[in-house]
C-alpha cells in the first residue's frame, strides 16, 4: 500500500478547496425580490445559473410573474431586463421591487414600439426609495431607457441599445404629457 507524502496530501486538499471556490465564483448569485402590485404575488428568486445564463425554470416563473394583469397573457421576459432589475435591487440594498407594469399585450391603437410589448420593460417602484432617486440611479446605467412619472411615483426601466430618458407628467390613466426638455425640467425640479 502506497502512502502519499503529507505535502502532496495538503496540496491536493488545497487544490480541491480552490476548485470548489472557483466553481462558486462561476455561480451567479444575483437574486430578485419582486411584488406585483396588481396580482398581489410576491417572488424571491435567483434567475441566473452559472455564467449569468438564465435558469430555465426561474425564467419561466418570472415570465409568468411579469404577465399582463389585464389579460393573463405572457411573453418571455428579456434576460437583460432581469439583470438590470437585479442591479437596481443590489444598489438599493436588496429592497423589494414593486412591479407596477410588466408585459403589456399590444392593443389596437397602442404604440407598438413599446418595450413593454416585447418583454423588455417594467414600470417599478423600490420599497422605501423615492421614485426620483430611483430614476437618478437608472440614468447612470448603460443602454437603459428610463422614464420618470412624478405624479404616479414610478419609474419605467427597459433594456435597449442606447440610453435615453423622458419625463411624463400625466396621472395614471391620462394621455401622456411628456416634458420637452427632461434635463432642464430636472434642474428646475430637484
């Protein structure tokens, strides 16, 4: 029976610890804690598996969670939107994100360019965070659309190819009332 020298045994043990640590490093520990304001559902989930790839069952659960509350129809939610929301949540210390609007079924007369219609947008609030503060953080993100709705205290967040912002002064249910120059409005309304 052959025995390994103690140095080799310690080396192999250290190597197994390093391998386990590297395996954990490749795991994607981002999580989402969401509450749907219309359906009253709440979900806590890790949507990504190793290397940031969406976990199939979690992704399906989130697509159901983001479904249209009016029609129950759903669409697969874009993984980049989930990554952005996880980043927002992490920035605000893990506070719950309230989903006001996720997927919207396009209807006749709707703006078919809406990112909501393709599973790339969410209107949200973050528990305990002013909408303006959320909007200001959203503006720092790359390739994200950010809309601020000060009369309804929510922020639109979407994933797109180029960052943009807008401010809509309308109340919920009213026709859009976009500010012509968002940057000037923001300076006058800190």
